[in-house]
């Protein structure tokens, strides 16, 4: 073991003459720890195990000389200095030993002062050397650590400690050369945790990250030979199965992943179910290189996201043309406004008590030049992605307000027009000015305008949201929450916002007459909303049975195909005329005479 204690300097005296060794030790032992050996060979041995700050060595010593000792050990002992003892006759050898690495030499006959000075100087030099090497070692260590860190960052995701896309692509390329050779198949799965953004908005960054880590942990359970799991950007993970024999194996594997992700995530003692989508591409059918396979798994993922439920989609060539069509649609959408291709349809909203039209929801329609029908559920998300929703939304708002004014001027009883506002629109900086300008320009009564917001719009940046809503309330505009129940907002949060109306999503309405659970959920939403002073509108009412049940629950209003689909302004006007002439009393009698299904009546009785 080397002794690295710098305060107690260690000197090795090497000389074949005992008198010289003893003399030197006598001079130096008071200040330093001294060891003595009588030959260069012995010195070599002891230097292998013991550390010395300084070696004070004779040059001429029987077999091995001091010069050889220096040249053999100097490189391996960078923190040891060598001082040579030279007689007059070997002064040239002393110079030679300095050439091979000795620091200094002391001439015989000895002068005690000179020895002390030379030793001190040599030891000072040794201290400097030692510090320099320590510094260099430290620096080297730091560089090593930094390099490892950089390597890690460029290949791994720090949050989940999974390989990142970079490393995944590398491994995929390697695996591809292997499967090519092995004639095996390979599958790529791209998995996205959908609505993760909402989780971040509602529960904060820390909880969002914890959820991502938990998802990564679940996916790590699937790592075994031939499987690589990676985290791509944001909410996406990638899995590579490199040793597969056929599609069934991929399906089986995917189902296991789905079972695992379908388990709830625990956030602040809330059980959260996070929807997910999976897109799959297979080698060699869907591509021969990493880039194509990843792209096609991505296309399958986009398709899978469009499904309502969490699930998976294998890539198909039709999807490729679908992606192509989507690109074309984006190009067309960019020109749709200037080409006047949009039209606003209106769906009546009715009072639950008397079936009178109380207003209408403005729903945009796009008449594409090739006359293909594109549902707003398809082009609105695209408009949001491209930012086109801002001008389109403004156009819808202006058109709907103008239309409202026209019907008012014609003498129809006051109606409320509701216009959908996407999250992006709601967060645009000049939203309030745009709304105020349109109200002014179209001369409508702001009390007759309702803006429908989604839950996700109001979850982000809560204090700003309250500011905007307060200002809208101040000018008289009504606010409703659309598709309530599909997001993560809670009624207790909504309580803090100046809202007017809650629109229950059609999925609940459609299931409520077949599922008692759904029925009691609708009932709870309605009664809690009423307690908060909000009116409730049911969306997607398609049957009399649903309507009767809503009536019993004292739901304030409804809209749905039972009365009318969204229609053009012209047809809506006809509906208005018809509805104003309809004998509601007759309808009401008929409505109440019919019997409710027994289980619904039971829910009603136990609930109120
Ligand atoms: P939303 O605001 O929840 O609109 C209601 C949707 O439900 C409409 O679909 C409507 O046609 C449909 N619906 C109404 N009654 C029934 C029914 O009884 N059964 C069924 N199955 N469906 C019914 P639409 O017009 O296809 O619009 C879909 C979504 O697109 C809207 O959902 C809204 O989120 C969005 N959207 C439509 N127009 C606009 C717009 O001008 N701006 C923005 N930002 N979004 C819009
Ligand atoms: Mg709506
Ligand atoms: Mg809705």
C-alpha cells in the first residue's frame, strides 16, 4: 500500500556504501522518514510496494546503476523525485541521469548545508508535482464523468431512465441488419398516453411526471431479450420486438401492455385512468428501414388515437393514403376561408318543460370543393394543430351573431346563440377585444350570446381563466362548459368560476336509459350543478325515453336528433316558425301520459 501522507515526507536512500547511507540518514532523519537500501535492485523492489517522495540514489553501485534505476521507475512513479549522488568522476553520469528524469544531483564530498538545501528544493518540487498530478487526475475524472453524463443524456431519457428515441433508432437499425440475416420478423409499437396534457394542467408538473415514470415502470416489465422500450418525446413511448415469428405474437404482447396501462394511476389519492393509443408497424411488410417503420407506426398511432377507446392499430397501406389525404386536407383548409367554403349550421336547443326552442348551437360545416363531407370532429382538430382555428372561429362567431340579429329583427322571440370556442381560441391574447368588436359590429345583445368552452380550456392557467371569464360575465356574455364529464374538471373547481350552463356530454345521455350507473351519474351532475346555480343542458338526446327521464331530473334544456339535427340557417328559420305555432300543451299531455321504464322511475324516486 502506498503511503501518500504528504506531511511526513519519505526518503529512500540508495547507496552501496554503508558509511554514505548512514551519514545521509543522520543528516535527514530528524526531519524526514528515511529508509535505506544498498542496491538499485533492492530499490526497485521496495518502490513497487512503498511510496517515497524522494529517492536519493548513488550512481555507480555494483550491478545496476542509479541511471538505470531512474529510467526504469521514473515513468511509473510520477509523484516521486530522484536526486543523484555523484562523485567528481561521474559528474557526466549525473547529467545523464537528469536527462532520463532525475531532478538534481549532489556532488561528493558532501557539504551538509548543500544537502539540506538540495533535498528541500527537491521536496518542494515534488509537492508541486504531486498537486499538479492530483489536479490533472481530478480534471480527468471530471471529464470522464461529464462525458458519461453527455453520453447518457444523448441516449437516455433522464426522467424515466429509458433509452430515448436516438438510442432506440440505433438499436432498431442494428436489429434490422440482424433480422435481415435471421429471416425473423420485427415489430415497432408506438404508444401514446392521450390527454396527458390535461393531467399536467389539473394535477401539476410533478404529478404529471410521476405518472409518466409509473407508465415507464410498467413498460419496463416487458423488457426481456429482443425487446427494447424507449421514451420518445412528450407523451410517447416506443417498443421494439426484434425476435418475433408472427403477428399473433405481437397481438398477444400488445394486449399484455394494454392490460398493464389500463390499470388506474394513483395521483394524490385519486385513481386516474389514462387513455392510450398504440400504432404498430411490422418488418418487412411495412418498411425495410428504421425511418419508414417508425413513420408507419406513427401513422397507425394517429389512426388509433381517432378511436374512442384505448386500443391498437396495425399499419395498413390504406392508412398511408389516409395520411396523404390528411395532408391534402390541411392544404385545402388553408384556403377554405378565403374561398368561402364554410357554412354555419344551427341545432335547436329546447326547454325541457315545454319543448320550445330557446336558442341554437352554431356548428361549422365545411363544403369542400370536391364535395366530400368532412366532419368538424375531423377538421377542427386539424385547424387547431395548424392555428387556423383562430380565423375560422372568429368567422363562425361573427356569422352566428349576424344571423341572430337577423332573426331578432324579423321578430322571433329572443333566442340565445351558442358558439364553440376551442382551447386555442380561448387562450388567444386578444380574445376579449375580438368578442367585444363582434358584439358591437353586429349590434346583438350580449346577453343573447353564449360561449361554449371545453373543460381543457379552463384547466390551464387558472387565474388568467378566471380573469377572462369575469370580464365576459361583466359584459353580459353567458358561458357554458361543453361535453361535461369527458375531461378532468370537478364540480368543486367549476364552483369558483363565473359559469352559467353545464352541457352534459352525449355519451352519458345515450347510456343513461340502459345503464342505472350512468343514470345516477347524470342525476348527480344535474343536482350538483343546480346547487351551484348552473343551468343544465343535455346533449345528444335521441329518444323520448331519454327526454322523459331528463324532464324528471329537472334538466333545464336539451338538444339532439330527437328534435333536429344541425340544419342550415334557412331550415332553422322554418323550424322556428313551426315551433312558435306548435301547440305545446297537447304535446305536454302526451309526454306525461306515457310511462317511464320501471328502473328509471325507481332511480328518480330514491334520488329526490
Ligand atoms: P359539440 O360542441 O359538443 O357539438 C355537438 C355535436 O353533437 C355536434 O356534432 C352535433 O351534430 C352532435 N349532435 C347533436 N345532437 C346529437 C344527437 O342527438 N346524437 C348524436 N350522435 N350527435 C348529436 P358536430 O356538428 O359534428 O360537431 C362536433 C364537434 O366539433 C362539436 O362538438 C364541437 O366541439 C366542434 N365544433 C363544431 N363547430 C365548431 C366551431 O365552430 N368551433 C369550434 N371550436 N368547434 C366546433
Ligand atoms: Mg358545443
Ligand atoms: Mg358538446
